[in-house]
C-alpha cells in the first residue's frame, strides 16, 4: 500500500502542482507541439522519462556533488538522458523524430526538469525522487494530450492524425474521423489556438476548484 508521502507526490504531480496548468512551466513545447495527440503524447512521454530518470540519478549522487557545481552537473545528467531519448527516437521512430525536431533536445533546458531536480531530487530519497519526476512528467503529458486532442478535433476533425509517424505505415488506418467531411478550423492548430486552449484548461481547473471549495464550505446566509 502506498505511503502518505507517495500519495502526496502523485496528487501534487498530477493535479495540485501540475507543471502545465498550475506552475505554467515549459510553455514552449506545450504550445508548439500540442497541435495533435500523437505529437503531444510522444513529447510528453519523452519528458516524463527524462524527469523520472534524472531525478533518480541526482538523488543517488546528490551527496557526492559539491554544492557550487551542482547545477552544471544536474544539466549534464539531464543532457545524457535526453541524448539517449533523442538517438532512440531517431533510430526507431525517425519520421516522428523529424516532426518533433528541436523540441526533443530542448528538454535539456526545460525549466520543469531542472526545477524538479533542484527542488526535490537533490533533497529526497531515490524512490520518492523517481516517483516525483514520473508524476510531474505524466501531469504535463496529460495537459499536452488534452490540449492536443481538443486542438486536433477543432482544427482537423480527427484524432490520432500522424500516428503512422510513430508506429509505421500499418497504423495509417487508425486515425479516427471525429467529424466527417469537416473543413477544419486553421486557428486551432496554429499558435493562437494553443494559447486559447491552454487558457481554457487553466480556467476550467480554477472553476472546478472554486466549486469544490464552495461545496466544502457553503456560505451561510446572513441573518436579518
């Protein structure tokens, strides 16, 4: 059974401190790659893997790193893991690698990754650090996929467009036509659509939290 610390880490990463809609970190890939589900999921999972592994690696060696050089060492660890992901994607999913382009190497400088390494992994146990990195990464992935799905449906009327880039030509028939014969709304898959979509997700979360707070603490009408 999960400890209270583990449950808190999961809750923080997926909801309370979600990096995509609460901390508002890593906006460059969030806005640029979330034009469809496949791109969003691919970058999100790559980021989650790097976050989990870099947190675990830093937690293992944190007592061996001199404090003045900790940031360069952290970046070096992250860069090694990103290089592994970059080369693996180039080898096994080259068309998708070409689409994601510079955004895979840019994970090295993503403030989400470095922030969790510095704020959490450098102070906590290896197990909790890996869990924190994975949950923060999956929280970001959830935001990316949700935003990608909304933008793809409104912009193209489909889901899973481009899945053949990740899984090969056999997956071309897996594209789901949500709105047949839909002419598309171009703004949804352009940068303005990303800003509008992300703002809407943040607003929906705030409304949900406000309703939960109201339900938990209903207002008592003033007596005349």
